[in-house]
């Protein structure tokens, strides 16, 4: 009994920050749209969804038509509606900003229309006529799934290999649950894969070249690796986590994880913010330390604001020098910094004699993710640039049989970029396989 | 400060805002609340022979998130007994002697008209309004718009009333005619002291796509209704001006149709009305809108250094001409203010697909550009532009003398 009520509390705490719209909310909001010509929001969307059109279709209560408009550009339109940083994408481009009016709530409208079709289990696309070609996809994240869906439509047989026990990539194991929950991820995955492609979970591919015989082309949608280390003493103490591993665990255990009383998160990006907010929602008192100042922080300002609302403290111009503790963490030793110039890449100097200790029982390191250089090196003739797979405009790598998209080519952007890449790579693969010009 | 007290066909009213004969004037309770809220007068819900009403009576036209652009009803006249109505009217008049209380009536037989007039005058009402406008339910029985549509009948029944009435008689006209001046002149011949217009317009607001039946439905069936609310104002204003500008028509007019704000009321005055009546806006927002009607008109008069509403009367109507009298040498072209432009490009697509292909898009900017050589000055772009005064229509000096159609070289009858 008690456990259950605790779980309910937890679910309540992790409630959606962008809740599902009611039909009347959706109609009222959609009727605000001006239906711009050559709309700036479309240009700002990496998957170029015809936003004014799908909004108009919501207004005319043609919600299924609206969902189709979205899905024909972006089969993961539901998760994008919920997780995209819309205020820097479509909503950021809305002309209402110039009128000093609130932009159209595009993300929520998109989630509303797509959610309607998914809830009703209505599908708009079919498997294409078989071409006899086979494509392997490594990684069932947004890039891999978008690619698989498009390839299936084009008539190619697809097998997706996924290392994790559940498919979905960071939509399943990374994105904050108050944006996209496990339930959402499973539902979307089921909807997208219903077109008829195979997903093999628990199937890490160690050497992709072994697939070359069986498959006519291979798409790499492997994303990025584990959290980067920071190489300071104490990193192996119990109570020290990488941010992506901490979040993986949170999503994997469906929020049922333990968190320290006092948590320090190291880093200034969006993942640091997510880890901080999640820790706070789990009951910790949270401090984020970042080596530069607020101005240079790479996290979106709306994310930082969101964290502040959850009582997350920010300590800027501070670097960690040692994690303290015997077996378990009991503090983080830091030093103050000063910046040489105001540029984002400015040299950082430490301030003499400015060491101080933040007492804590948990440290989360969010200094970005590793690139999977060894993995990609196992593929012959594959060119990397700073660990990122190099592709041409068809998303073909320097090894013509391999295509790639998503975080592994851009070093880590958004879900929507991965979807756009996956979709376009599928068209590139089709061109390659069918010898189209 | 301006004084809103207005004289209308001999009736003095504390302000020119009356409630039209309709559900807001069903009962004494409502009319007293209305007077407390600042309404100058009320035309009581039409009295007549006993009727019954159906259940499910209204339907509306919603435009985007505007819920009641137009309202349609299939209600008839009062469904309460004449005795009850008269008793409550008497109470109202006693409690609010200064406010105008008008009895709206609709009967078939002369004796019925005469009897009701007498009983109304006995309780001290200020005037009568003859309902020749109701477009449903009663016209089939030779009343309402059946009267308003036939000038001879209109004149005859009006004279029945004016023969015996000692109080001013207002004839309420139906818009369901091709020429509004005909019934208006008939009413004048019949001895009416004023007219009011418009009553509701024949309409079907829409069809329910699930049941495939027109709105509103009564046990699966529907009937055409009377249309009113903001959507009908343009039709009413045109009819109002036709009467105002008719050389033989001399009576004062009470304007009705889609009035919701003080601006609407001022437009009616400028087009020739002396008072105005409101129904739908009160059914939508309640009596409280009187506050803004009074304050808004009063401020407008002050700003224009006018003392009373009557000074506004007909100013705009005078500027309404036949098309043939307009200057063909006058020219405006559109101008886009690049600072105000929010780059939605709605003007571009409107002109491109719907007008004269006179707006172009240039590289490296989202602000569209007017092609001045081909712009015909139709106003479309300025109408679709969502930003106030971003697209203005600017006069271009042609330095040519006024040229009307009669003198135009393209006129083949020249
Ligand atoms: C903590 C966090 C929060 C985020 N929040 C947001 C957000 O709110 N909004 C947003 O738009 N984006 C967010 N992102 C970014 C977004 O999740 C990624 O850009 C997106 O998921 C990239 O998709 P992908 O398919 O390229 O890679 P991934 O989603 O990483 O998927 C890659 C998949 O490949 C599998 N894989 C890897 N190697 C192998 C192998 N050898 N064999 C088999 N399978 C393999 C992995 O298990 C994984 O399932 C967030 C990222 C993180 C880390
Ligand atoms: C439900 C309803 C009932 C009406 N009943 C009457 C009536 O009994 N007598 C009458 O003269 N006009 C009646 N009307 C017409 C109104 O008095 C008025 O002329 C018309 O609604 C236009 O004004 P508006 O646009 O302000 O509503 C009725 C209108 C409505 C909406
Ligand atoms: S006024 Fe008419 S013709 Fe001229 S630019 Fe605007 S829309 Fe085009």
C-alpha cells in the first residue's frame, strides 16, 4: 500500500511539463495560426513538417489528416512534439514573436494530432512492393527507426540490431521522463514498427563488417557512447555516476532509483540540467557546478529556468579537482575560475587559493558523451572527423555500403535531427540500391 | 461633457441604447435588471395571441475561435399570457418612470390590435413597436414578415394602429425584402412615427455533419430561422443608409442588427439612426455591456466636441454615393511598413493567387515588396495583413481632374 502511494507521488512529480491538449484547447490554439506563406516555422523544423497545414487541419477537426501531414515528414512526430526544444526551433521562428505575442504552441499541437492517430491505432503508410534488397540498421534510436520506416515503405527488407534490451535509443533511455515517458516510448515504438520491419534487441553488433555479406547496405544509427570521464581523483568512489548512465538507470527502472541527499552535477549542458532536475524531483538537494559563467552555458536558457524552478542551485566559474570520500563520496573539492575573455572558448584560469569543498553524497558527471571511435574503426575505409562519421548529402559514408545519421554524425543534437537524417539516409540508400540517379 | 439623453419620435430616453424585443426583454425581472445596468429603454418581447415554443431554439455560426459570429433562432413571440406581461410592464414603468418602455405587438385581426393598444396605454407605456419582421412561425399565418414584405398590407395594418394609438408608433421592418424603402414608405403612409430595422434574416446556420440534419434540430427536424448578431451588421447598415438617403423618407430610425460595442453604435448613428437596439450581444455577454456603450459613445462625442448623439446623425450616410458618381482618376497603392512587417507573407500569397500579382518576394528578406506599377489599389493585402497599420493604402497624386463613369472614354454609351 505504502509503496504504491509513494510511486504515485513519484509519477506525479514527473508529470509532463507539456501536458496533452484537450480537443477544445487544440481548436482554440490552432485557430490563432496565421497560415503564413512559406512559413518560417517549416524552415526552422529539421524535418520540414508542413506546420501551418497540420494546424489548419486541427482547426477544421480533421485531426487524422493533421496526423498524416506530420507523419509523412516525421514518423516520430509524437516524440518530437514532446521533446523538441521548440522555442529554438519552429516556435522560435513563429512570426507572432514580432507582434510581441505568444508563438503558436506548435509542439503540443503536434503531439495532440499524432497522439490522436496513435491512440486510435490508425496507420497511414504501408510496406512498399518488395525490391528484394536487404538493409541492416545498427541502433534502434530515432535515426535508426526513421530510416527503417522509410526503407520499409520503399520496399526494402530491414533488420534493426539494437544492443539494449528495449529499442528506442535515447527516447527510451535518455530523454527526461517529464517530457517523454516509458509508456510514450513503448507506444510510439509499437506504432512505428507496425509497418513491418524486424527489430532484434539484445543484439549488440561488435563488428559490422560481419553483416556485409547478408545485407546490401548498412545504416549506422549508433548514437554516442557512455559519459566522458573527467580524470580527477576519486572518480571510482561509490556514489559517482556518469549522467547518461544515471538517466539510463532512471528510465530503465521507471523512476524507482535511489538518489543522494545532496547531489552535485558537473557540467553546463542540457544533459547536466536534465540530471539535476531529475535528482531534484527524486528528492535531492542539487547543485550544478560549471567551469564557465552562465553566459557561456550550452544548455538552453529555458532549461536552466526550468531547473531553477526546481530549486537547483548553480555555481559558476567552478571546476572540480577531487572527489572526496573513503569508499563512498562525501564531498567535492572545487576551485574557482576566471575567464580570460568573454568568448565562449575563452581560456580558463584558476584563481589561486580558492579551493573549497561542497559536501555531498552523490556526484553526477555530465561532461558529454564519448564517441565510439573503436567501433567505427572496425569498418574499413570509414572516415571520421573528430570521432564523427563523415557522410555526403545522401548520408553515405566514405565506405559506399555504409550510410549514417543522427548523433553519430553530428556529435549529438536533437531527436528531430536524427529523424531527418534517418529518413533522408533511407532515400540515399534507395538511390544507391536501385541505382537511381 | 456630452449628454446622451435622446428624443426619438417624441419619446425621451436617458440614452439611445435600447434592448430589442427578444429574450432579454421577456420578463419584468430582466428589464429592471437591464435598466439598473444602464440601458435607456426596452422593447418588450412581442405580445400577441397565445403560442408555444419548441425545445432547442438557437444555433450559431462560429468562425475559428469566435463562438457566436451569427445567431439563429426559431423562437416565436412571447409564450406568456398577456395579463402576466402587462402586470410586469406596469411594475417596470412604476419603478423606472424615466426609461423608455415600448410594447412590441403582433396580431392578425384589427380588434386584437386595438384591444392590446388600449390595455398597454392604460398601464403607461411610452410607445409601440409593430413587429412586421419575424421570419418564421407566424408569417405563415399572415403576420410578422408576411406583413413587412407586402407594402399594402404594411400600410393598412399600420393605419389600424395609428388610428387609435395616442403614443408614438414604431414599425419594425424585416430585411427579407429586395427593396427596404418600399415597406418603410408604406409605414410612413400608414402614419407611423418611426421605423426600426432590421429584424432577423431568413437563414439556416449550418448542417450537423454527424446527424446530417440542419441546425438547430427539434426531434430530428429543423426549420429555417432568423439570423442576427455581428454577422448581420453590414446588411443592416446598408438598409439603414438606403432609408436615410431616400428623399421621401422622413421618419426617425432605431437601428438594430449586430450591435455589440460603442463603435458599432456610433456607426449606426453616423449612418442615420437616432437610437439603437441590441439583442444578441446581451444574450452573449449580459446587460453589463451597457456600461461601455454609454461611456464609449460619450467619450467619442467629447473627443469630437459634440454635445449629443443627434449631431452624428447621418454624417457617413451622406458620403454614400452611387458607384457611377465615384472618381475614376483617384488612385491608391499599397505600402508595406518593413519595420512593422512580421513576414508572414499572407499579403504576398493573397495578391499572387487572389488578386493582381503585384507583390514580389526578394532574395535575402522575408518582407514582401509591392510592385507599384501594377498594383490596382484593391486593399486586399491590407485586409489580410494581421498587423495593424502595417500595410497602408497611400494616395498617389495623378494630377488629373475628377472623372466619373458617365464621362469616361471606356463608357460605350458615350
Ligand atoms: C540525457 C539526454 C537528454 C536528451 N534530451 C533531449 C530532448 O529533450 N530533446 C531532444 O530533441 N533531444 C534530446 N536528446 C538528444 C537525443 O536523444 C539524441 O539526439 C537522439 O536520440 C539521437 O538519436 P540517434 O538515433 O542518433 O541515437 P540514439 O538515440 O543514441 O540511439 C542509438 C541506438 O543505437 C544503439 N547502439 C549503439 N551501438 C550499437 C551497436 N554496436 N549495436 C547495436 N546497437 C547499438 C544504442 O543502444 C541506441 O539504442 C537528449 C540526449 C541525452 C543524452
Ligand atoms: C431568440 C430571438 C428572439 C427574437 N424575438 C423577437 C420578437 O419576439 N420580436 C421582434 O420584434 N424581434 C425579435 N427578435 C429579433 C431582435 O429583436 C433583433 O431585431 C435582431 O436579433 C437583430 O439584432 P441583434 O443583431 O442585436 O441581435 C428576436 C431575436 C432573437 C435572437
Ligand atoms: S492593393 Fe490589391 S493589387 Fe495592390 S498589392 Fe495589395 S492586393 Fe495586390
